C-alpha cells in the first residue's frame, strides 16, 4: 500500500479518512472517523483501564495498525496518566499523506522517528515500529490493546486464532483489548483464548456494537 493509492474522503462527523480503492477499504468509519476512534479506543479502552491503574504507573498501549496516527493523537490528548504507546505498522504513510483532523499534536507524532521511543510530552512516549504484526516479536506487559487492523474480510490473517493468541499472550492481567469489529466469529475467538468479552454500544450514529475483551 502506497500513499498515491489513497484518497481523502469526509466522514459523517465532518472529520476525514483515507480510502484505499485497491481493496475498497477506509482507514476509519465513514460514519465518523474521530467519533469512532474516540469512542472505541479512548473512552471504552484507555479511560476504562486507566481507572484501575495505580497512580504514577505507566500505561502500556499496543496499537495494531498505526495508520494515520489518529488513535495515537487522541490518546496523547486524553491525558489519562503516563502512557507508553507502541504501534506496529508495516506500511507507514508519509506525514504529507495524512489528512488534517484538527488534532494539534498529530503532526508531532507523525514526524517522530520510527523504531525507537520518542518522548512527545512528559506523560506520552511514542514508539512506532515498522514491523509485520504477524511475524514481529510483540512487546510484552501490555495494559491496553487497540486492535485496529483492516476488516477481517480484507485482512483475514490479522484476525486469525494464532494472531490473536500472540496479542493475548502479550497482555498483562486485567489488560483490555477493544476493536470496532463485533462479528460473532471474532468474539468467539477472543473468548476461546480466555478473555472475558463484552459487546458494548457503538459510537453515536455509528456501528451498533463494538467489542471489549478483558484478560483475567
């Protein structure tokens, strides 16, 4: 996937997303890019988990699919304590290809160096890894997982039992994983890996349900 294969489209909440004609897939929900990202990953995942983290401890976030950097930017702006944010992306976009989401910190994140931790603010460290999620050694002791790969119909290998098992093994006890995908087959796979899975209401005017999975 290269930058010149993408097109910018506006979503229903007025925020942009990128469209990949080659696989007929969007980077975010067409019903609201920022709205969905904030609901699924910030409100239902980061804020939920940070409420149970001891004061002063660093929350380790693992994102599957850095994409435009929107999830990372919303996380940095959320101010939910000290965060070490690790994101795996095999096909990084150039910063120039990323649309304007109106999130001030986004350009700093996208300009940051790859493959090393970069302190963006005193409470937010970004570590973008150019890596294949399916074969890379995953970081361990993860508290929050943003599972934001393209849909199972487009990238079935990313949602396989083996792929999800690797993520679960990297998670701390009480860690949470959220995803926009609420398909029954994905819910059952997460349950089979020992996670407690909840179906939560989706974002306003968006998907009916999303999934949050917690490791005992």
